[in-house]
């Protein structure tokens, strides 16, 4: 059950699900209308995919389930829409917290949490007024991806992670879900366990262990942070540790070459409709380059 317009069935996300439900309007048309709409119309659009509407769709699917053994994916957008709806970020978090509680109550009432594992995560964090050595973009758009954008909530119950301080990436969460389902673990990762590579329109961001660097695609600007002594990424140490920066640069070049998207059909791997959808949602700019933070590893 998804309320995220990026997760639409026609693009293949429906594959493997026996039931698929999209809550609220989806696709590029709704985004284009929303940008031209009045405040009342934008508020109505956000309300159409609010947490209570999502939970209504979940309950409807639960009533039609064929067994009590299943994988349920639920996507809430209330926090993403906080500015659109004119509420505070904190209030939107409370509203999603309430929606998740209602969902767990519904599952408990049906006896579906017995023997189940619940995973709560987010696709990105949010900048809320923090300042850094370079401005970057506000909200969740990164460029470069400082900590507030990359750090997301993650709750797994019953506990399945080695510790609350573990470095967990999207691909690690993917592997955890496969493991819980008793499925094969998928292909080997291009990244070492303590590595992270994020590719964006204007920057590449790389982390290994305590060191994190950001590399501008527009000029020669480089940033280097020691997360052990400076977790808030306030002190650029690129001039003090050129050897670390050089090592990161070589590794980024290797990973960029290894993980680059290639098309067997020659040319663009996105259809015109897919490209337009990504553009109006802010994930491509007018020249077709990626605009939002995304891990480059599969």
C-alpha cells in the first residue's frame, strides 16, 4: 500500500505483489496540477494520501488476504508533506507515529503480529536549519548529502541488528528483509561493509569508516570530515589530510565506473513517460540529470 507517487505499479513496482494499492493521485499529472493549484487544492491533495487514508487501504487488503503469512509494505507520506500542509515537521512526525500505532493495533486485533517482524524506516532525512561549510540544498535534496539527509529512523522488532550503533545502509536493510523471508541474499555488494557512496546532480559523497568526503561535479571543491571527532560535519579537513582525500578519489572513480547504469537497448534506459515523472517529482533536472540523493550501489 503506497501513497508515494514514485512507487507506481506500471513501472514494475507491482511485480511480485498479489495485491497492490496506490492511495491518492499518482503520476506526473497530479504533480503538475499541484504546482499550479491553490493552497486549498494542494491541501486536499496532501490529505488524499494522509496516514488515515493509507490505513483504510491496508485494512481493506487485510480483509481480502488469502493467509496469515505475507509481506506487507506500507508507505506513509505525511512527514514528506509537512510544508505543503502548513504544519510543523514535529507535528507531521507525531501524525505518522499515530498512523503506525493504528496500523499495529489493526494487525494485533487480527492476531497478525504473532511471530511477525516489524521494520520501520524512512527513505531520507530532512535538513531543518542546520548549517555546513557549503550551503547545499534545503529540505531533503542534499547536494551534498550531509548527515541530516542520510540519517533516518530504523526500528526492527524483535531486534535483528547487532547494535543500535551499527552502520546500516539501504542495501543492508534489503538483505535483512530477504533473510527474514528465508530468501537468497541477492548479488554481492560493490561496497565494503563500512562504505557508502551517494551520487547527486552537483556532488558525489563518499564515506568509509570515520572519514567522509564530498566532491563537486561543477568545480574543484572538495570537503573532508572526520566523523569520529566532528559528527556534525562542521570542519573541513581536506587541506590537513590530502592522503585520505586522494584515497577516496580513487575509490569513487572505481565505484562510479563499476556501478554506472548501462542499457542493453542502446541509449536512454528511461522511457519518456518515466523521465517526465521523475522530473516533475524533482528527481531529474531539465537536462535529465539526477537531482536527489540516491545510493549508487544496487
